[in-house]
C-alpha cells in the first residue's frame, strides 16, 4: 500500500496551466506535496500527477467544460513522485484577460473529508472497471446513477461535489 498524505484544513494547493494544461505556476504546497522540484514541474503537463485510480471520464468532463469556459469542481486523487498519494477537491476555472481573451487555467484544491472519500473512492473504482469493460459510456452511466442517487445530475455536478465534501 502506498502512503497517503492527508491535507490540513488550511492547505490550499494552487497551480496554473496554459492552454495545453502545462504547469505555468505552482504554489509551495503544490510543489511540496508533488515531491517534484519547481524545475521538474514547470512546463510539464498536469498529468505528471495523474494517479492510475482516476477514471478517464473525470478528466474528459473537466476538459469538455473548460473548453466551454465552465468551471469544474471535482475530487481528484493525485500521485506524488515517490508513489504516495493525496486526495483533493479541485476547483478548476478559466481566467480571462481584460480583453476577454484566454489567460490561463487556475486550479485551487482543498482537503477532502473522510465522508466524501468514502463515497468517491468506490464510485471511481466502479467507473474504472466500467471503462475497462465498456469504455466511457459505461463509466458515464455509473456516474449518472451515482448523481441521481444524490438527487443530482451532470448539470449540478459542481455543487453536488462541493456538498459531498461537507
Ligand atoms: C489547471 C489544471 C489543473 C489540473 N490539475 C490536475 C491534477 O492535479 N491532477 C491530475 O491528474 N490532472 C490535473 N489536470 C488534468 C490534466 O491536464 C489531465 O487531463 C489529466 O491528468 C489526465 O491526463 P491525460 O489527459 O493525459 O489522460 C489539470 C488540468 C488543468 C487545466
């Protein structure tokens, strides 16, 4: 079993990315948790932190929404350089220049409650299995079932994730 880093309630992990999602800024907590040096992180894709337990659909949902200019709030399990992991509730948004053109993507991440982890871990595990068996469609069905069981839908994804973390 790899080691889990549990974040303190005051920890806010921030990074920014360019249009391709490559890291252009990382705050000290981001750098520390990742296990990489700032030099190793800058200009690298954010997927440097991708944990194999993460369903592909969550990132597809993230990018589909970002491309539309919409924020996404989602639980993410990240992997550090040494193989340890940490859970975050990420809020990713598109920042614009004063003239309305694209500036960058900004992600702020907060600690995840035990309650939320108990719900999200089995959900993501089921989505992963579905992706292996029947691809994104199978995964989407599992996610939609989970949301409807929580009186929610994809349209209320962000607020539902936020609520689950209470
Ligand atoms: C601002 C920003 C922050 C991101 N932060 C993370 C992150 O912390 N962990 C992660 O696995 N992916 C993060 N992503 C998503 C990655 O860009 C990528 O889609 C994901 O890691 C899946 O990798 P893949 O698209 O190569 O399959 C972030 C994307 C953006 C734009």
